[in-house]
């Protein structure tokens, strides 16, 4: 599991800088929406045993209650996706559960965990990688925020209790 901005090395290969927070919990743990919003993406990117991927992934668009600016919460490595693109969600809605390790739903990762990210950039209707590399022009490092700090700055209450249960 990786922390935000930690160097990602998987199978002795440098992937880049991690863009989210990995939260280690057992398979079957419920994952909940951090706030009201609209699901803009809900799909599976299974990868394979040689190259991991997102597995089941959900992206929810939210509006910051203070600034009214949009931001996106990303949840990956889910066994179940309980929401579909276009669904509206409320704070605490169970949107999925954490997948078992080494499965397509988990993206073939060795650890059972939730990858959780906050993205403040423009939504371009495609999923970006969970890491950033200087030599790839896939995303802007600035657009990815440290999730816990971001949520605390905007006074979204009960983050820890509401995200996983």
C-alpha cells in the first residue's frame, strides 16, 4: 500500500508518484461516498496478473460547499460497485465494498485496500493512472490533492467514519 506522493515501486519497477491514499482494510469492507454528488464513472479496469490496474473504480463529482468549485472523489479496488454512471449519491451512501486481493476486481494487487483520491482538475471523461511520472504527460500533479487534508480543510465531517465501515 502507498501513501499520497510516495514513490510507487511494483515488482521492482518504478511506476511514478502515487496520487492517492491506500487504506488497508479486509475484503468486504463497505466503502461510502464522502458527500453528495453525481457518479461520473463506474466501470472495471481489471489489468492482469503481470500488470495491475484499478479493478472496479468509481468517480463521483462533488461541489465544494464553501467555494462551489467542483472536485472529484475516486474509489478503486472494489469488489462491488453499487452505483452506476449518472446516479446521484448522498453522504455515507454505500457505493461498494473492498475487493479480495489478486482478483480482477482488485486490479490484481497483492493487498486488500481502497485506493482513495481527490482530483480538482477538469473532468475529461477518462480515467487517469493512479501515479504521476515526469516523462508522461498524462496528468498534472497539482490536480491531485492529499485526500485527508483536502477533506479536513473543507470541513466535510466524519470523513474517517463515512468513507469505510
